[in-house]
C-alpha cells in the first residue's frame, strides 16, 4: 500500500521531531521532508510534491499563512494543515479564507493532528476541537451583535409597530398616541430604514422574525 507523503514546516526542531514521532506511529504515513521557514516550505512543496503539508504560522522569512497562500496559488488542490500555537479568530479566519483544509492548535493532543491528516487526505476539512470553539464563538457573537443592532427600537417605535400590526393607519395611530400624523410617518420611515423593509407588511414580518411585534 502506498504511503501518504507528508512535509513538515516548523522553525522549532523539537516540534518537528515531535510531529515525526507522532506520524511514525501510523504505518500509512511517510515524512518526506522538513522546512524551517516559510520560503523553504514553499520551495520543498513544489520540489517534493507531498500529499499533504503541515505548516506552522509563526516562521521566519515567510510566515505559514503567506506560504500557504503561495502554495495554493501554484497548486489549487494543495492539502494544507495549519499546526499553530495561535488560536484566536483572526488567524483562524485568515487561514480559512486562504483555503487551508485543516487547523490544529499545538496545545491539543496529538490525536487531533492525526485525525486532521486522515480527514484532509480523505478530501474533508478538519478543524480541531479548540478551533471549532473559536469559530462557533465568533459567529455566535456576530449573530448576537447583528440581532442587537436590528432590535434597538425606542419605546415610541415599539408602540407604533404594535399599532401598525393591528392594522391602524397613520392618522389613527396619531390619535391614539396624541401625536401628529407626520410624526407617525417619520417613525414609520425610520423603522423601515432600521430593518430594511420596503412596506408595512415587510416591516411587521421582519420584526416578528426578530421577536418584536
């Protein structure tokens, strides 16, 4: 059975040795080369043509993200796994945008890297447990932020929305709230702008979806 050829790129010898020891446990893997910086990683990738490359982010001359970007530009089918100490959303998001197939944090167990390699070789993406936590937190926070922005209505706007939902016209709402019809229309226009609605029906539907009606 043909072994999967793996290239390792990390500027720390101890890390490279640790990765090699881990990979030697799997008879289906063969480490065919090592690189100590991003520039060497790119050169050895195109020279050795590995099935997969495991890249660190923080390396001299050219960091892992730059190296990954250059490799993918020259080989769109490149299988790249980032193995890094960095676990913040900025690094993770940038690597995903570049097109890496996997991301594992160094502080996690060696099993995560093994699972990542197996998944990526099987043409699947793999993001370790820690990376998934960061991704979920990022999108949950973004969703919550967007929701909060959309539902920042004043007390008066909420009163008007409820009356619009009851089918009242502007002059009827004005009478109930003891304000002028023009003021009601101003509030209505502001509400539509906030939720990006084109008419009263769309306004009510969007607000209902946000839990306001």
